[in-house]
C-alpha cells in the first residue's frame, strides 16, 4: 500500500501510530496506553516518567494531550471505582457495510 494512489483505511490507533501525523507527546501517550490496555491516570503518569528524558513532558502538557486524545476519540476515558482509566479506542471503517 505504498502507492500514493491507494488510500489506506483508518484502522484506529495503529493508523495514528503508523501515520505519525500527531505530536510526539500524543504519540508517546498513545503508545503507553496501548501497552497498558487499561491504565489508570496515575499509572500512566508514572509510566511516562520512567521514559527517557527526550520523551518526558510536564504535568500540564500531559493533561492537555490526554484530553485532546480523548476528544479526538483515539483513547477511551472511563471512571471505575473512583479512578480514571484509559484504554485504546480501536476505530475502523473496514468491514462495515457501505
């Protein structure tokens, strides 16, 4: 599918990662959410702070990028037992009737 004439379908998070059209901060968070599958807000922050220096971000940027990813429907945010949990949102248009 490397031909420019072939349009690649959007297959959710994999498309986002593959396409690389978003900011490096968003890409870092998406990768962490994909690794954790269901990851709490604080565990996500802790995981982020274990990454190499060049991938780190301050708390304000972290919160802003998470909110944008949820608004753009790349990740789910749910409340469970008083905790905020994030998980990948796998969107696809493949296989749907037209």
